[in-house]
């Protein structure tokens, strides 16, 4: 995940939290207004797949799916969202997923942004 943090720094994306499981990640961040969400996601997917696919001795090939989910949250909810992202393995292993934060959106090959109420 260090490659994601370096790319976020390069893009001026402020990382609040990062967590994941074997098949997906949750990144809690603030994206600058000058950067489109879709561009940030594309850049982060690109750097992470390049890292996995080019590491020495690596046998696993990473191909990200085409879609993504992007949610907004109020400042007051940021701590709760950060804790949720940090505890992904626990949530998935115990089957305790937050319906509010773990929405399943079936979109095929589309990209989509979903929003909660107005941010901050």
C-alpha cells in the first residue's frame, strides 16, 4: 500500500485512512478540487497494478475491475469512516458489514460515483 500513499502525495490527495482485503481497498481521502475523482481513481489503480505486476518474484497478476465507488461524508463522520476502512479484514471475516458504507452497486463496466448527504 506504500505505492498508493506515494501516489496520493504526488497527486496532493490527503489520505485519512486506508484499509482493505485480498480483493478490494477502501481509501478515505480528500481529493483536491483540481483533480477529478475519476482521474484520481485511474491513477491509483494504475500505480497499484503496476507495482503488483512488476515486483520481483511476483507471480500474481493484478487486473482491477473497471468500476469503482466514491462516497462523500461529513467531517463529523470522518472518524467513523476511517475506523471502518482500517478494519476491513475484521468486517469481512465476521460478516459485519455496514450497509451504509458497503453498498453493492451492479454496474457492469460503468464507473459511478455515489454520494451521501453534502460533504462537510
